[in-house]
C-alpha cells in the first residue's frame, strides 16, 4: 500500500508540474537540451563521416537511411520506417577513381566523375572539341574514340581578397524584413532540359564516338574545390535504365586550365584514368525516412518537420544537407527530452521526414505530398486530398550550416504575428527576422503548392554558395557547431508551439477543390 501511495504521489507531482509549466519554462527547457546538452554534431558526424555520400539510389544512401531510421527509434520516436517511392530510375555507386597526367610531365589530377557516368579505364591523348555551331561537329567524326575530350575553354581564376564566408548584417536582414508580397510561383519549366541544340548534338556525337572520357571544369571555385553533379545525355535521362552514358569527369579548375593551355601551345597531353562505378537497382532504393511522436487530443492533426537526406557524391553532404537532417533529428531528440522532463505530451502528432531525391527535383517530398495530400502532376495540383486539412505546418532546413536568423513566410502574412511571438525567447540568439518573401529550391515547396503552410528558415550564408554547395569540400569540418545547436533549438520550439496551440496555423487562400 505504501508503494502505491508513493507512485501516486510521483504521478501527481509530474501532473502538477506539467500543468504549471509555462511557455517561458518550455523555452528554457528546450534551450537547455538544445544548447547545453546538444548531440547535433555527433549525429552529423555519424551521417557524414561514417556513412558519407548519400546519392539517391546509391548503396551509401540505403545504408545511411537504415541508420537514421534506427537512430530515430532509439531516441524514442514511434513508427520509424522507410517509405518507398517510385519513378526515379537507377542509382549509381562510385567504387574507385584515379586520374593522372602522363605527358609531357606526370602529375595526379584532382577530379571527380559525374554521377551516373559509365565506368572507364584507359590512357590517351587530349583533344579540344571546339564547335560554335552544329556544322562544326562533323570535323570530329571518327576522331574521338580513345581520346579525352575537352568541351570548355579556360575559365580565368582571380585571387580572392575577400572572405568566402559571410553572415547576415543589419542591412541584409532589413531588406528581407521589408520584402513585399511575392508573386505566385510558376513551376511550368521546372526540371526540364533547357540545353541548346548544339549541346544536344554534341552529346549525340560523343555517345556515338565513345571517347575514354569527356572532361569539363568546375564551373566555379578554385584552390582545389570541385563542384560536381550529374552526367549529361543527348536525350532522356542518365538515370534511365539500360541507357549508355558517356564517361564524364569534372576537373579542378587549375588542372583543367593547365591542360588546356598546353593544348593551345600545340603540346600533346596524355592522360590516364581508372574510373569504376556500377548502377544500382532501379525502382528499389528510393525511400523517405519517416518517424513520429504521437499526439494526444489532436493526434489526427500533424506538425511536420524535415530536410533532404540525399547528397551529391564528391563530398559527404555535410552542409547540403547533412546539416539540415542532423538538425531535424536533433530537434526530435530535444522534443523527446522535453516531454520526458515536463510530462507534457504534444497535442498534435509530430512527424519528422528526411527526404531523398531532392537534388534531382524534390522527388521524395513531392511523392509524399502526392500520395497523402494532393493529386499532383509534376508541380501542378489538380485536387487536394482530405488529409491535407490535418497538416498544421511543415518546417524545413536546407541552406547550409548557418544559424537561423528568421523565417520566410512564403507570402502567408497571417502567420507573421504568431512567429514574431515565438521568436521572442530567441532574440539573444540573433533570431527575429520575419520575411514575407518566398525562398525556393527545396522541399517545403512541395507542401506550399499543396496549400499546406510550408516554411524555410532564414540562415546565415557562411560559405555555402561559395565553397561547399555540391562540392568536394562539403564535409563535416565545415559545419559550425554553435550555429547548428541554435537552429535545432529554435526549430524544436516552433514545432512544439505549433503542436500546442488551439488552432492550426492559418493558411493562404487556396482555390483548389478537395476530392
């Protein structure tokens, strides 16, 4: 009997604490778990150092997704699973790569194969394919097999006298805060190949001739930073099953320029390459990672938060978007610890989503929204599904390692006073800017077009665009720990507040019908 009374007293104490815990107290508890007891960098290290690149469809992504699913379960989240989506095509694993200049002198070349390139091995001379119009291509017929083909001319390199990393200042934040109501977005051309006819004809010739490899230069960056993405084809997509993709390699600008200058001097250049890769199972490795914290009285309503989990292959996808994924996993952990400490349960269900296929066109998030919330044709909505009404908000992070300075409203003026209030506990952490403007290029757009309040946070630029985005330098060492702690803390608080308020967040006017 004494034991029962003790347990009853403990339960009563937790209940009283939960009822007396105020908003300010919740903010402080979330700050404690997010800023003082953070695990975000450990999460990021496992994701990037241990599991590495996470190209959609690759073995690397498959292994990393299994790890993330298990980690979310260990944290205490429920219904952690991999939800498959289809329509992406084959994946691609890079298994070995090395490239060397053999003559007129030897040096190892800094380069990376483009994703979905065919494997290639061999030695040969370099030729510059200089075509200004389609008719110019005829002179190269029968001359490209067994060669390394340069497609681009020199890109001059200028020494940088300013830092590549920056932070927002009062002027840039004021400009964001004063943004006008954005114009409606037009996605009619999204994801379509806008290449010139000359470019298409060039790749038709290359695919017929089958050179050892096509070489191009990193389109920006220097000092060994190489920006690499996916291979080109004359028609269709490199991910199409059974399609031949000519080997394509992107070189560091300094090495490309050196080769080009020697060719222009009439000095023969000979290279060697050993590039090994394999295509992975089409329609089999495309999975989003989903997990939940169940709600209580409003459990049928959902607050979603997420980031894209996939990356390109030259680095380990740390700032794009291991940072966002680690922050969202950390936000989930913070919320679980807050629930344990306070005894307060979320009213609405909290659902994390780590998306894949974002880099190739928001595949994972669009497929998810298309399955659950709207009937989509690409980026167009025909009708909405009834479950769309139950999503209060979706929060996204995908602009590198920089801390949060505010949030983009995506034109949803009605949420401005709500978010302004929620930022108050974080003014000392430099987060307060509310921008009416849109921001694009990532997964909140899939929710926004379906009439669901979808938001991306304003982040410090750091060196995202200049150094790490899609480059071989996108590694753990370029993550800023204090920034990621701050971001996870603020996002956890926004998720919590969205869950506990009486009403769902207000929505923009939507003329789409429900099926």
